[in-house]
C-alpha cells in the first residue's frame, strides 16, 4: 500500500508539473491535451480498479472515459475552442467549477474528488494508510463529496454534447425533408 501511494503521488505531481510547464512555456497542442487527459484517466482508472468498490468503480471509470470522448468531440465541433473554455452557456454551477482553470472553491473540490477519490477508496481498505493519513475520515468525506459534484458535472457535460448531436441530427433531417418536399 505504501509503494502504491508513493507511485500515485509521484504520478499526480508529474501531471501537475506537466500542466504548469505547458501553460508557462506556451507548449500546448491538441495532441498534448488528448495525451494529458488520457494519462489522467489511466491514473484514476488504476486507482479505482485497485479499490474494493467494484460497482462504483465501473460507474466512475466508464463515466470518466465517456466524458472524455464527449468533451473532445464537443470541442472539435465548437469553433475550435478548448473544452474547458466553452462553458458560457452552461449553468452557473458548472461555470463555477471551470472558472479560472478550476482555481475556485468548487473547482478545487471537484479536482480533489477526481484525483483523490480513487486513492481514498483504495486507502480505505488499507489499515496502514487509514492510520498514516491525518484526518483520514474528513479528507475522505471531502474528496468523495468532490467526486459526487464532479460526477454530476460529467453527466451535464455528456448530456450537453448529446443535446448538440441530437439538435444537429434534427436540423439535418428537417433540411432533408424540406428538400424532398
């Protein structure tokens, strides 16, 4: 459990450093964005798979990957805007998560939930980690709350993309029907 914790912390820190450096050095690309999101999902997937929460793991992992697909497809169809920036039409609570690149109270809670909940689920079954992490119960509660809010945001993002797809399909069918008449 201790080695897994160290590997998780190093991975999370490297991901954070990569993001900071990419923004500071203006070294961002569409491919880099996809690789970063995939790496994040792989890290979180591994932590959830190692936990004892099988049903929750299936729900969260599948939702994260579906959200990745939906947000990237939505961005590709939305004036080339980055998926984190195309939030003007979203409800206020979604905007509050994304404001200033997640640097808001709700954004921080969501990010801690996304990245910390799999680890805390894993740690919950490891008595050595429960004892070693100060205020374990409080941290776990905050992180799980953040994951719940993130899950609701993921559902919103997926439904937003599906609405876009259905609207485009409806418009296409209407145009086709109008041409035939």
